[in-house]
């Protein structure tokens, strides 16, 4: 059945955005997944459609009200995981992404302002997720990253060849470098082994390259070499 994504945001016009293109866009068109963006402001109850207020205890910025956020969630909630995109969250991993892809879909809540009232986070048992250690201006781009990563894993989205390659690779090494024609470009030659037709030699060269680049750039992925390994 269709994998369903709901996004709760103050900027619903940002969606589908880049998710309308490429692999994810084709899968959206074909009904493999669905996307609905809901404006949190639609659940404000006052004349001015207020969604936020000053923080108790003082300090800069504004906080999203729990009653408004809860009503927005109630309008879409079912058995899907509710994920709050926030810089305070656990860092998203490919394992998490695989889990989301295997379920019925996700409900994503995007923060703006300084945050969301803590009580609704707890009352709704939200999973709090960050996409990495840098500061965005809101959760919307993070939600798109999560969706792109999950949707490409859904059955029928990737070609069978790519899926198989991904499975056998399974993420422990960075990729070897790629080359195509021309064999000589601006005096830079493609490594001779790749032109040799010796498939065993090519496989060995690629493995060595993948290991070298992983040790150099991502020692944390290397079984023995990581800064916190051992
Ligand atoms: C004043 C302290 N700031 C925290 C570093 C407040 C703040 C900054 C930026 C609160 C929210 C945001 C907007 N970012 C997100 O909503 C966000 C995010 C991110 O900034 N980095 C990585 N992952 C994510 S997921 C959502």
C-alpha cells in the first residue's frame, strides 16, 4: 500500500519542493508514497491566528503553543511514528531511515522559532531527530532529507540493480572513484587497470581505493582506525 507522509509546518508551500523531482518525484507521481503538508496555523483558535508565545521564565524568541501543535497532530495522527525535527534530537542514521521505510509512513513536525512547548513533545511521545551538527533555519529541509532518504528505499523506487548493489555494499566503506570517456581528458588519463578488461584486477583496485578513501576521510567507519575505536 501507499507509504504515507504528513508534514506539519508553518510553511506548507515549501512542500513537495525538491521531492517533486528525480527518484522521489517519480515515486510520488506513481502512488508509491503520498505527501500532505498541513499548516499548523490552521489550528490556531484566536482572531489573529496566533501559534506562538513568549517563553515562561523569560529569554529571547518565541515558543510554539502546545494546544495549537496538539490540535494539528490530532488532525493527522494514526499508527505512524511522530517525528519532531529539532537540533536537540538524536542524529538520524541510515538504520533509522530503513526503519521508517519499513513502516506505514511518518508524521513529521517541523519546528521554527526557538522551539515547541516541552509538554506536547512528551504527551505525544515524539521521537526527536536532528540531521546533523549544523544550524538550519527550520525543520522543513530536515524533513525533506528524511523523506528523500526513506522514499528511495521503498519497493519499486530504485532499480533492482541499484537495490542489490546497495544491499551487498551495506554502507561500511565509501565508494571507489568513477571514470568515463574520454580516456584522456585534458591530459588526465583514466587508471590503466580500468581499460585492461581484467575484471579481477579491476575489482581488487576498486576495493583498495574504497579502503584508502575510507581510512583517509572517515576513520570512524574503519574497523580499527577510528578516533573512538577500541
Ligand atoms: C538558540 C539555539 N538554537 C539551537 C542551536 C535554536 C535553534 C536554531 C535553529 C532552534 C531551531 C533551529 C532550526 N533548526 C531545526 O529546526 C532543525 C535542525 C537543525 O538546525 N540542524 C540539524 N537538524 C535539524 S532538524 C530541525
